[in-house]
């Protein structure tokens, strides 16, 4: 996903970034707000950290990045603090105050087990920021297994010891259609891509302006979830 390449976002003007990479921009804003809400020296676990692209937002906290490092052969996993499967985290119970899991859940064969592990290493009352795709192309193959509805996410959170505070769709039908038009450019080689862009880019940039018409947001690229760790069962 482009969410794992902040350089692409940073080279675009703000308006185009919000229009073209709305999902990635929303994720970035959610992570930044989450980091700002945490106290100094809070222990933060980035579960599925990849290249640790979100570490920069947690300069006031004690950041720990963990990943299995199998998602993308071209990535640099050298910044990780621990190499581990998210279903068997090498940390004690209640070691962290907060956790982020950003567009990683779809790559896990056992998402419920992984969320239970995140819950285990979070203290009671610890907070989770979870982002998962709903309508998205296959990526990081063959390590791509699931897509999630809001109801599936609520179920997984509940079953893993979390209380879901919010499960918010990121955009609706028209933003999804816009993204799909831009995705189509990859199928045109060479100069044909320029010609295709002349036809596809204008509607792709205009369609997000209609997104308010989709009030249900059942057509969405994905969800941003906020949850809190419930007290451990006795």
C-alpha cells in the first residue's frame, strides 16, 4: 500500500495528497493525533511496524517497533526493535500503554490471535489505534489474506478483550471510485499512460467532491478504529 511510502505523499501538494491519497493522508493524521494524545514517556508498541515510518510521531514516547519482516523484500527492516510474529509477542503482560496496528491485520493468517496478543501486552485501559482495509487490491502477495467490514472489526476487537470506541470508514463510494480510476493507470504502458491520464485523472480529482452523498459509507477503502483494553479476566 502507498501508506508505507511517505515520500510519495510528501512530494504532492496538500490538496492533491488529500484527493489522490485520501486513505494514506487520513491514516497519517490519525497516527499523529494518537501520538499527540499520549503522555510523555508512555510505552508505545508499533505492531507490524514495517520500516517504522510512524516512529517520528512518537518522539515523546518510548517507541518499540516489532514485525516479522516478510511483507516486502525491498523494505529496510533495520529499524525494528524486535523481530517476531504478532501472534507471539516477546513482551510481558501489560508492558505497553498504547499500541498501533496500521494496515497490517490483513497480512496476518490469525488476526484474532494477534489482537489477543496485542491486548495481552497492553495494560488495562491501554489504547489501540487499528487501521484495516475494506476495498483494496491484493498487495504484498502472497502475504495478503483478509479484508474487513466494520462488523468484522468490532467482533475481532470484542473477542480479543478490547472495547471499540469508534470504527470510522475512510471515505465512501465516490472516493473509492476515484481511487480505482487512478489505479487503472497502471495498465497503460508508455505514452498510452499519458493519454489515459488525460481521461482518467480529471474525474478522479472531481469525484471526491461528491463523497458526502454516500452517507452510509459501505463503499469504503478501509476503517480507522480506536479501542481500549478492557480489564484482564480473572
